[in-house]
């Protein structure tokens, strides 16, 4: 379940147009946020959605930021994440050996900034022992 609706995404993007695949982008962005917040503890409802009004707003903004980033990349699947160079004439593509350190980040820098300033990232889970 996405943390933002298509209408909320539309409002966030205004005056820019909302992509035709907005619902799918919001789902992907929500999964990316969930992955970043593994280990975070916050109150949720029966569907696993946050219940704190401030946290709901942070999640909504975070997902809109990430959905906009995915749309701007034009790479929903991440297949181009390790592309370090690309030419359109004669279709030359150079892939990096690793996604770490080079290539396109899969998470929007603005999303990380938002989570860091709100104290949600990085998450340091308690280690037993």
C-alpha cells in the first residue's frame, strides 16, 4: 500500500503534470521507503501504516520525492542503475563494474535529506549481546 495517493502526488508535483504511471511509481517509492526504514519502530495501524500525523506527512512527502525521482530517471526497474555512460547515436552504453560508488543512485538524495532531518535515517537497530 502506497503512503501517498495519486491526488497527493498530483498536488505535490503541481504545476508539473503527473505521470500516467503515478500509482505504480508511488507503490515502488513506498517499497523503497520501507526498505530504508527496516529496523525503525513507530506506531502503525492494522495495515502497517503509520498512525502519528507528523509521521504520516513525512512518509507522504518522502514517497512523492522518490516517485518523482524514479519518473525523472525513466528507469522504474533499476536496469540502468549501473550505467556510467550512454550515447544515443549508435547506442553505446558503458556499464560500471558495480552500482556502489558509480552509476545512478536508486534513492533520491532529497529523500535521504528529508529522512535525516526528521531523525528517521539512518536507523540503528538494537543489537543483542
